[in-house]
C-alpha cells in the first residue's frame, strides 16, 4: 500500500518519466566576423592570430552580444594558443568544427604584454600557469590563504 505522502512523489516521478525531454541548443548571436581554418597567420600554422583579430574586431563597449564564428567552410580543424574573449563576444563553433589547443606550451606562456590579470592581483607577471625559466615544466601555483 502506498502512503499518501509517497503517492505524490510517485505521481511526480511518473510524470517526469512520461514527459519527453527535448534538447534545445543555444541560439547563435549575430555573427560579427567569420574565421575559416585556412586563415593561419603564424608561421607555425596556428589560427591564434586570425581568431584573436576577429575577437578584437567584434569587441564593443556596452554593445549587444555578437559571435565570432569558426566556420567549417574551408576545413573543420583549428589550432590555437591562448585566446582573450572580450565582453559580449562569444566564440561560436559550427557543427563539426574542432578547436584544438596548441601542443607547444610556450603558446600559453604569460608575459608582461598578456591581457589577463596576475594571479595574485599584484600587477606582476603571473607565476601560476607559467613555465619555469628553462621552459621544461610548469611552475607551481601559489598557495592561497583563506
């Protein structure tokens, strides 16, 4: 015998099981710029500069959200180092597009000209997530006191 309290729970479970679930994708914001896989500005064949130039070109203060589209029109494989996404700009990958991370750790090395904040807020070149001076491995992240 089902207790009255459990009967409501059983009804909710049955409704959830009987209700078909449909996945809906996020609507694409208006495309500001499109980058294709054949746009490689670096000598090592990376797409970083082309993607970053498109992201920077779409940046606007207080404007509506826009997208930089990585198009599968001329190949579906992109390879990039670190990217900076300005406010209100999204990176939109077409169906079938793959954005690969560069396998060269120095493509992610932070420098004095990096646009990201220092890990500790001091303004110094951040040490967390950076390579050691010999470029042989990462330096340990600083411990944060809470």
